[in-house]
C-alpha cells in the first residue's frame, strides 16, 4: 500500500473531520484537514493531495465553489473529489456533478464503505485479510 498518498478532508464539523480522518489513516493514507473552503484551497495548492473529501456547507467558501475552482485549474483538475454532505437533495447532487465532483455521498456514511472506496479510488485494491 502506498502510504505516500494524501487525502484532504474538508468539513467544518470537527466530529466528521475526526471520523473521516480515522478511516483515512486506518486505510494507510496521510490525512490533511481543512475547516473551511479557503483553508482547503490553500492546502490543495501546497500539498497536492491525491484525493479530496469535501463538505458542501462550510464557512468562507462552500464546497461547490471549491470543487469548481479545482476542476477548472489544470494543476488540480485531476484530484479525485468526493463530496460528503448531509444535504441529500437531488439538486445538490446534480450541482455537485456539474461543478466537477467525481462522487457524491450523503451523511451519515458507512466507514467500511468509505474505506473500500479509498482503496478503489487510490488504486490499492482491497487489503489482505
């Protein structure tokens, strides 16, 4: 497993940040944390993560605009963006995909399924049992 791969988790709820960070670290990846959209953009440009788990409703800049900015930039457009949000409206999912998100998951989420998706997305397959 490539432990050099980085996952940026962006959410303004500390409990979600910690829960997702636990799953990411348990899967063997390095986690980066951002509490708002502006901090997420700064971290993306500095750290160049392989994947981003992004909330929609955050202070300073929402997840839609963060996603759109990253997908329009040639230096960050290849980062896999998973939107993880409590907003499960179909319009939110459509808007998220129009902004360039690669995947849309609603809270509450299954830690086991999230870990499996990390392995699938980051190309490591499933771990040995």
